[in-house]
């Protein structure tokens, strides 16, 4: 894929419009997610979008359009201390780009806007989790400046009583 040469002061993400995600975005967010997950998670995203509008915590959730078409979304949440660590951190928990807009810098535009918003809020760290076998997503996050965290995420199955 060739990169288009941009003139001075022009970014490759300039064709992507980014705004705050709203409840009216639910259906297309679900469609984009289904393109990648292979399943429809409407209730999951309904809950998340409701939290965006009603949660007392600060959320940073963004929608991207290209020439008026829904191109992608990002959902993040701010924490002012967790697991005994008192510093503010943002957690990126959902990122999706419509397959029709692959390679058009939609994710990069969303991440750029997220980082500007977080910087303005005084947030110094952004974390996310990725499945081990999602190699393309890992590469994207690596290009975006993510590195393995110094802490290891652990999990344990909870047994049901017999």
C-alpha cells in the first residue's frame, strides 16, 4: 500500500472526522463490532453507551466518520487509582473500524484524538488488553506506542459449587 504524499501541515488522518460517541450510534457500532467478532453484541454496547451518558465516572468514547459514513469507534474509561495504585490511568476497552475503511487511518485518528483528550485531562497512561492471537491488533498498538505493561494480568476460573 502506497502512502499518499501530503502537503505541509496536512495529516493522513485529516479526512477522518472524530466526535463524541452517543446512544444514537448503537446500531452501527454493533455492526462494525460484528464484522470483527463474528457475533452481535447489541446488549453489551447498549450498556456501555448508557454508561457513557449516565455514569458518574468520566468516559472518553469517540466515533469516526469519513465523508459522512460511519467508519469506526473507540471506547475508553478513566480510573483515578485502582489495584492500590493512586495515579490516573485510562483504559481502552473497545476499538473497531468498519472493514470498508481499513487502511484509511481511522484507528490512528481515533487514537490521536483520544490522546489529546487524555492529555488535556492530565492522564499520563493509557492501557488496553489484547488477545494473544490478535496479531494485527497487537501490531497496531505497537505502532501506536504501546508496550507490554510492567504488571502481569492474572485470571482464574471460578468454580461453581456442586
